[in-house]
C-alpha cells in the first residue's frame, strides 16, 4: 500500500511503539494503560488539526496586526528547523506541533502581506483556493474517485523531488552567481513550475488522508493525532504558498 511522501506522516507510519498492544487484563476489567493511552479516533485528528490551524491563523493575523514582519526570516529558519526535526525525530505531543504552527504563521502572515501589497485581495483568493483544493481532495479520497496506486505515488514523489532540486539550483545560482534560471520570475516556465507544485501538493493531501486512515485502523495512541495535524499543516502551508505565487503570476499577465 502506498504511503505519503510527507516525511512527517511517512515516519509516523513506521514508528516503533506507535501502536502499543495492551497487556493482559482480567475479563471485564479495563487496562489502566489502555485507558490512559486509548486508540486514536477521527475526532482526535479533526480537533487537533483545527487547534493547530487556529494557532497558525492567529499567529499570521498577529504578525500583520502588530507589524512584526521583521520576525519572518528567523521564523522561517525556526519553522524549517522544527519541520526537519519532527520529520526525522517524530514526537507524539502538542508542544512542538503548536510551536511549529506559531512560527510558520509568522512566515505566512508576512508573505501574505507582501503579496497582498502587490496584488490586493490575493491573500483571500489563496485562502479560498486552498480550502477548495482541500475539500475537493477530501471528497475525492472519501468517494475513491482517485486511486492511490504505488506507481502514481512514485511518479508524484519523483516529480516533486525533481522540482525541489530545480528550485534549490535556482536559489544557488541566484545567490552564488547572480543568475536567474527563470523558475520564479513570473514567465511561462515559472508558471508551469507553480502549476506542477500546486498539483503535487494537492496529490500529497490524498496521500496524507490515506496515511491518517491507516493510522486509525492500526489502533495507534491518540497522542499521535497532534503529529498527524502537524503533517497536514506542512502540506497545506506548501499548497497555500504555491497558490499565492501562482495567483501572482496570473495578476502580472
């Protein structure tokens, strides 16, 4: 069965001890460990994800309201550091997931403000677009309109990694040599790259839904719902930023 390319969710599915079988108990008696560490439910995932997103949105709003955009660069590095740490060393708790949402919110708030200054209303459009894509992918997953095969998964992961390598090459060329490869300049090539990025992020949502579904069936601890929320946040942040950029290209043309 295919798994997500999102490193957070992918590592979650292979964690040692994510599913802790209950010890022997007498008939009719609940194990204290089972009570304290009950299996994850869909409600756990939904509630924790909403909490993480509430922190993300509040942080973004306060960044704009308090005009603290100068924190965006250190927040970006903090978000990258936390994202890499949680992807490599998964933790089933609320603190790091909420901290990630808080620092990522600073980045999103400043990015939205910058794009909106150039193209008024683009932030609202990107938010609506992200919500529509999320709803559409969830509906497609629940109705099984899209088949998540191993072949398609490998193709999507390979395409995303290829695009990531190209973007890193663009960054290195710009910083090191002052060259522009045209991947983010608003031209036809840049537009195509953004379309592919949006498509990839949308497909990764399907993979994340599948991963969360597998986790529900596995009987893992309810504490891992925070980690699922973190993984979904990573994907949606990526999707939102790419939609912002794609919409900005459409405004330029």
